[in-house]
C-alpha cells in the first residue's frame, strides 16, 4: 500500500508518516480519508489513485484485446499524446455527458485510461470503471472486461477516431496477464536469436524428466523420448511461454464416430459443445504434455497455434 | 746321414769319428737352432707386439665409435624435442587463428548489418548507432524457403515491418535489409536524442517531454539559459520522414504573456533554425554552454 500511496504522490511524506499502517482496515481508511480531505482531494485525484492501484494489481482484471486497422497508404502517423487524450475525452463526452475520463502516462509510449460510465440521467458509477491501455502508434488496445457491455461500441469508436484508425475489431484473446497479452500481440515472446556473440550452445537441453525416471529404467524408449523432446522444442521453442489461463474451443461439428450405428452417428445437425482447457499457466502446461507422456507429439495445431495466431477462443466448424 | 750309416757298417773307429761328426753336426744344428730361437722368439715377440698394437688400435677405434654413437644418440634425442614444440606451436597458432576468426565474426556487428547461419536459414542482426554511439540491436530470423519467410523478429511493433516486407522481401532482400536498417537507425537516433534531452537537460524543461513510440513527434516547453524560472518557449518537432534523425517541421512559439520583443523574436527564429539543423541534445548543449548570449555562429 505504501508504494501505491508514494506513487500517487498526493499525500506528503510527513502526512504518510503520521498514519499507523498496522491498525485495523477501517481505522486506517478513516485516517487516510481525513488526510485526503485535508489536501482537498478531487475526483481526478481519486481516479488517479484508482489507476495506480489497478496498474499494481493488473491481474485482478481480465483483459480483452482490440485490433485497429488503417486504410492503405496512410501518411506517417504523427501521434500526439495530448491530442489523442483530448480527442478521446471529447468523443465520449459528446456522446455521453455523464462520464469520467482520466489518464495516466506509463512507460515511454503508453497511456492508461480510466472510464467511469454514467447514463443519460445517472451519474457515473465510480465503482465499476473500465480501463484501457494503449501503446501509441500500434494497432492494439487492451481493455478490462467491463460489465457494462453496452458502452463497448462507443469506447471502440473513441479509440479508433482518437488514434486515427478506421476500424476496430475485438480479438479472440483474453487473459488476466496483461503483459503476456502484450507479448503475444507485439510478437515479443520469442526473443532468443542466434548470434556469434552468444556463448551458450543451443544444443543444450535439460531433460528434466531424468530426475523422475526410475533409475533402473535407463534405455527404455530413449529414442522416442528424444524425438518427443526435439519436436516439443521445435514447436514451443526455448523461451518462456506467455501466460494464459485458458483456451476455449466452441465446436459446431457433426458427430464423427468409428462405430457404426449409434444414436448420434446419423445426426445431420452439428453437435454443439464447448471444450475448455484451464491452467495457472496454460502454454507451459501444454508444452509439458508430450514430454510427460500424456499426449502424443506433435500436439494438435489447435493447441500450438495459440500464441502465433493470438487467439485463445476458437470456433470450430465443419469445412 | 747315409754317409754316417755306411761308415758305421765299416768299423768301430770310423763310428767314432763319424759319430763325432754326427754329434758335432747336431750340436751345430742345435746351436743354430738356439741362435735361431731368439730370432724367432724375437720375431714372435715382434709379431705379438704388432698384434698388440693392432688390437689396441682396434680397441681405441671401437671406443671412439661407441662414443660417437652415444653422442649422436644424444644429439638425436635433443633433435626430437624441437619437433614436439613445433607441433604445439602449430596447435596454438591454429587456436589463435580460430579465435581471431571468431572475434572478426563477432566484430561484424559494428558494420551495422551482420548475420549468422541457422539450421533453417539466417538470423540477421541490425545494430543501430547514432553519432558514434552503439545503440540497440534488432534481429530478423529468416527461413530460407520459397517464399522467404520471417520466422520471428525483435523489430518494435510500430516500425512498418509488414509494409517493408510486402514491398521488398520476396524480390530484393538486399533492399529489404537496407530499408529496415534505415528505419531502425533513424528510430534509434531519434530515441537517443529524446532520451538525452530528458535525462541530461531536465533543468531546461518545464514538465516532461511529450513523445510517442516512434519519437517522431516531440513537444516541450523550455528555456535557453540555465538560470531563471521562466520557460519562455514551446517547441514542437515533427519528423515526417521516418528515415531521418532531424525534424521536417519545427515550430517554436513564445509563451510569455507580454508582447514579444525583437530580441526574443530573434531568439525564437534562431532556435527554430537550430532545431532544424542540429540534433536535439546538441542544441541544448549549446544552450548550456553559451548561457545568455546565443552564439549566432552556431546557426549554419
């Protein structure tokens, strides 16, 4: 909490020192509120604190990814952050009078936007804000999944126009781990390159399996295990995988069965079902499936294409 | 002797003389022999003496041969060591040659574009630099296939890689790499200037430097002298050409509430020129050095 308050930089060092951070939550909150009132905190200050908190605890939100596109042959993008911010705010306010928009610059080229939505007659709900993270001169925007889905088209429009794009599309990619989403869409996850300067030989591969193997079984299926390792390494690479929690496959395919007969075999309509893979770290788990002997190598391309295609929601239909 | 025998058949007296003669004869032959013996002994002696000499000579000769042989063996063993050291130095020189080649390959990155063959193609390294400072390196891992593909890369997402690949990757790979090199070097250079302004000349800026991902739009409020609390100028630099490190558009406006005096107008115009012609951080270096007086000679 101290780090967040220090980053906020609204309460002075002296003021913070007067607070006892070990007391009960309610009393602590009261003390802090008193100090904020002393400094005459405004809605903007509070919104800023909210952004900082979310930045520190970004995993508490689930993030969606939107992709924007420009028309062909556009001039060089001279992105002006101030222009973007004012344009974005103006578009939202023009459409919806009751809305609170706050900005906080992050890194060198990114901005975090907090939007508290109201309605035509109702004040903005400050307890259910939406967040947008945008990196300038890129076609991607990350938004926290908001419960208020009706405002999504307006948000998309504001983003598109303010960043001088033409279209916006929601990607089938969702995760709590914002940095992993960023790595996937910016293609920053595979960053090992062969150079003459690298000293570590690329052929080194630690077969962590060996520890778990029974020491009496030495040569059993050694060639097969090596093949599995090689195939896994070719597909997943040597780099740490971006972190996702699930992959979801919506199947709308006709039922296929080896057995002749059966009730479902003659069904003309496609069978609808949903297959969901969950894991604290899905891609690492998939990577370890074949070496652990649970699945055949190579894995199905439906599983291995996830970072490449930037998707973890799939709809599978018969061709 | 036959005479002696015939004589003995004649009579005893004759035997006496003949025997006497016989005896004298044998005496003579004995004495002759005796006289001859020392001669033969001498001869034998001298023969033995010569033999001894011969043997001695032979012995000395053999001794000398043995010594020579030993010496030559020693000499040959000492000749063997130089051969071994020759081997070692050959090894060392090979090792040195190999390390030399490796170092040259590593040093190739200083040329700006270098590469290493991979199992599927080549990994190209573009090392950017500005004003003699080596900056970030970017990689493009190419798969040698028809059509040529980029396996993965570390080019930032705001560099128009797709555009450049669409134009040149399949038709003219040299042009592809050179164009990419141009864009990346220019980006690195602009970024370097913006970073230096932010870090080294914070005191001259009022508030943070406004920038974007490509560092092709910079906006800041500044003063031209180290002292003073007033930041009279606001500059806006646009780099419409992404392959350059100097701006294409410069606007310097005066921030003060009072009317713009002629000196201030001169300053403003001079600053605009400076920003057009000199890298950003160098302009501020000149501000820091000159203090109040702006050296008009800086304006080329």
